[in-house]
């Protein structure tokens, strides 16, 4: 599988169709992605294989008798929907997921190696500004990575 990387600024129209970056689209096998709620009020998009891997691991560690694990399952697994590229390379993002992520016209699409994040552009900018210090702190945890 090709790594899904890059940051792209794209638009979503009034019908919820996202103009999807061509560079990412060519790295995706098939014509579909699974889209679900992510963390930090963005959406996560997975190829079929990566979705199967993600949800299998999550379900293997979840129990319907454990409230916290079911909260996580309900957040990530339950709202997931399959979306197909149209002939113009756009994805129709379901309204409930658009509302969750607060998607307006301008969006930021991030390739994060094995999945894609979809953000409202203004929300992503605000997230970056507000999380700069916690990013620096988190980066310290990677101090054993050498080049």
C-alpha cells in the first residue's frame, strides 16, 4: 500500500461533496473509503484494508459489558459509512459526519500514512495554534528517534 501523506486545502460543496486531492486518490486502491468520526472533531477516512485492520483490532479489545470500551466503539465504529468517488473524483460526506466535524466550504485534508483526516480549515488552524505547546511536549517523547 502507498503511504497516504500530504496536506491539501480543498472545498466541500453545498451537497456535501468533497473535491478530493488527486495525489491521494491515486494512492487509494479501489473506488471507496470508509469515513467515520475521528478525534479532535475531524473525520477519519480509511481504505477498505486499513478499515478492516482498525476495526478488527478495536473490536478484539472491546466488550459490550465494559462501558468505556463501548463508548469508544460507538464513537468510531458505529457512525462509519462507506463512500465512493464519483466520476469527478469527489466524495459525498454524509451529513451527520459533516455536522460532527463542523465542515464548511473550506476543508483541510491530511494524509496520515495509513488513514486520512478531514478537517474544517478554520478548525484545523485553530487546533494547530492552540496545541503548539502540547505538540512540543509530545515531541519530546520521541527523543529516542535518531536520524
